[in-house]
């Protein structure tokens, strides 16, 4: 099982019995407001979770969607990088923390460890993230990690009766290296 350790956290591969804790992270109105209603069902997230579990066995591995755990084993969220363009060494990034654990710096700490791993061990050149432009928490995390806003894609998705803009952020390996 793959894992990364930080000062306060363990990032590890998900295990089959982690689904309920994983689903609890997404099953929160504050989180759900940025997703279409059909994406907020238990069967939808079970499908995502199954895909994550399958990814841990792939060789070569191109996805590291990891459980974020406290030292006592409590699963508090997920953080991941996924190789989207191998030829150009581009990876997407995402992170989610369950609401009871917001405001403790866990997302930053987990993401920092994952970026270090991706840039040093996976030879990633660019990590990018996209989020709804109105998602202030996700945008703040991206900026705190040193990611640059590359642009706002206007009205990319329609759900909940409105059009949503998408904010795209990225950081290059050379930029990450100078932040250390």
C-alpha cells in the first residue's frame, strides 16, 4: 500500500472499507453546492470510489488519489494527483476535507506532501486544478499552494438552474522548487 507521511497526517491508498468515510466528505451541503444534483448520490460516489480502488493496482500507476488520515487512523478527506497527459507530464489535482476538520491546515499539509511527491518522484512538469469560480475555499487552497490563476472559463457547466464559470489554476515544477 502506497503512503506518504507528514508531521500530522498519513496519506495512504484507500481500502474497500473506507467508503463510508469517503462518502461523508462529499455528503455535506457546503461541498455539494458546487456539484450537479446527480453527482451527489451514494451510487455516483460508489462508482468514483471503485475507480479509485482500481487505480491503486494499475502498473504503471498514473493516479494517486489518497485517503488523508489523522495519526489515530481517522479518515478526514482525500487528496490526489492524476496524470492526464503523460507525454507532456501534466497532472490534475484535487483535495477535499470533511467539514469537521476544516480550518486546521490539513488540506495544505496533505497537498504540499503530494506536490513534493509528484514533482520529485513522478517527474511531473505541471499540476493543474479546476474548480467552480465561486468555490472560494478551493481557490484559496490553490493560491496558498502557489498555484497561479490561468484563467476563468465562462459558463462551462449548467446545473441547479444556472451557468457556472470554472477557474483554472496551475503550478510548474520550477515554481514549486523555488517555494521550498
